[in-house]
């Protein structure tokens, strides 16, 4: 009688025997599968079928098992399960997921105008212009100092600027900024550099501007910058800001002053001050102060979370002529200089 039919006679189905053999094969090596099958796994009825001639007294004792025990043993062998021995392992996560991690909190906005950060700009024409202007500002300071000790020999433009500084100094808080903005806007008439000097772009010191009572946007901003510094306003809270006015698609210059943590914009086109958050038409490009020329940059995390149109540096692609777009792309700074209003 074949094994198949004998197993059926004994009440064991072929599927059950196959399962037993498969489980035992997973626990023992193939070379010992037959011995293990006879010794550890088969039930008494299976032993009767495979070895019917063996006396009951000489038979090996029957061994019974549960499938869960076998699987637990396999888990232990493979380093899994509560009783597994682990020689080295990383602490597993409590939750397995393929979802993207929650984004971290966006850092607070920068301390610079328009909630941005600044970093030192590469050497170029703006640095050359600023250093040249600093030399003339030092000369203006000497003239103003002499006027204070010898008013009779003070040039009229210097005397006028000193009176303006006195009016600014007499105010405090926001009124001081209002006075500087209004007084300079009133004293100077807008004339382009080309019309006045025959040059595309020229930065004038306050005494040069007040000598002719004419100037363009950066001349207004420079005069306000010096007037406020001379009136005692902290220099760390003043920035000459070169921007792109997107409303009229023109380059422009303003003065930004920080008062009680809030940056205010002093613009020759406005008689009133405006908070930087409200100057949505201005795309900031460069900040200039006592420490030199700086480029604006948005916080990195905000750029990562922003859409493609907002992921660029603080300046938009309209500012290519300023050289900022090339810097953002990683190329050398071309030293381009805008034609300011």
C-alpha cells in the first residue's frame, strides 16, 4: 500500500503531512529534514504509517508541537520576536509610514528690512561707489564741524543742512523720522543725474546735493541717512536700500529706519512714512550702511516652503541688471549698476 493511501486510511490528509514537512524544513537544514521529521514532528499515527513493524515498546516517544511555537522559534533564529537575541540594532520607529515628515516650524523673519536677511555683497561697482561716497561724507563732516565752531565762515549749503539736522534732532521717535523725510523732500528738487551732471548715475553727498538743491532718489536717501546719524539716530538702525519698484518697473533708492523693532521706509515719492510690510511694490536688492554693501536674501526654510515663483532670492528676476540674479545662480558678479531714479 502506498504512503498516500495509508495516510488517508489513518485519517491524515496529504495537505497536513505536507504542511508538517514544510514547517520542519524551515526549522532544520535540508540534510537533517528526514531525521527531524521522524524524531520531533510526526504524530503517533504518522509513525505507525511509516514504520508499521516497529513494536510499540521500542518506538521513540511521540513529540507534539504547536505551529505558533515553531514560528516563534523561527522568529528567534532570525532576530525577531520578544525573545530574540539582537546583537546590534537601531531603535525602530513606533510608526512605520511612507508619508513625508511634518515640516518644521518656519523660522522667524529676518531682522533686516522687509523681514529678510543680508550678507556681504561681492566686490563691484556698488562697492566702488559707496567707498567714494564715504570719502566725500568724511569731507562733509569736517565742514559741518568747522561750521559749528565758526558759523561766520560756514558755506550756505552747510548752514542749511545744519539747520535741517537741528530740526530733526529736536524731535523724538517717529516724529524724528517724519521730520527728516519731510525736510529733505522739501529742500531738494528731483532732477536726474543725466540732466544735472551728464552722467547716468552719480551719488552725491548731502552738501553737494544742498549746494544745487537738486538730486535724484539716492541723493534724497543719502541726505536723510546722514541727517539722522548726525541727529543721534543709531547707525545700526539705518539702511540705504536699493530696490526695484515693480509698480513702475524702475530701479529706486529709499532709506529704511528701524524704530521699536519696526522698519519704516522714507521715500522721496511720499511725504508720509510707510512700514516695510506695506511697501509691497518694492523688491529689495541691496542694503548699504556703515558696514558696507549687502545683498538681501530670504530665509532658507521659507524659500523651501514657498511656491516656485517665490523660491528665488529676495530680488525677483526683474533685477537681473543689478547682477543679483547672476549671483543667485552661482556665477561671478558682473558688477552691473542700475540707473537709479
